[in-house]
């Protein structure tokens, strides 16, 4: 039987900001193109794009952060209630992986 490979992702605010910006570039160019196709006004298209990009980055960021707080569709990691005071060192990780193998939690 194949066991699933599980990861724990920690999503910080910086990642959310960069993800928001990259999406906004694509979406704003799409909006500007649509406005231009309807109006044939390049300056109107640019103006709409500038207003739209600022408003939608803010709303997307807030939307992403709210969804990160919602438990729907997420599963808690069984060790998530253990407070960790510092970054895991490579040699400590090896000890933990060995112990999990010894206890039968991983192959």
C-alpha cells in the first residue's frame, strides 16, 4: 500500500504579498485590454488599470488572509500543538526523522 507524502506548509505574509502582485499583473493587463477593446481609449485603459490594480491587490490580500484562518478543507498536523522556540537544525531533523521511523510513523 502506498502511503501519501505529507508536507506542512507555513504561509507567511511575504508570500501572500508576492502572490497577490503576480496575479494582479496578469489580471490588470487583462482588464486594460478589455477596456481598450471596448473604448479604443488607451489613456482610459491605463487609468482604469491603475485604479483597479491598487484596489484589487488590497482586496485579494485580505481575502487570502481570511481564507488562511478558515479551517474548512484543512487538517491540523498532529504535532501542531507543540510550541517550537527556534528553527529546526538539520542534525535535529535527522534525530526526529529517525525516531519517527523507529516508532513506525514513517517508512
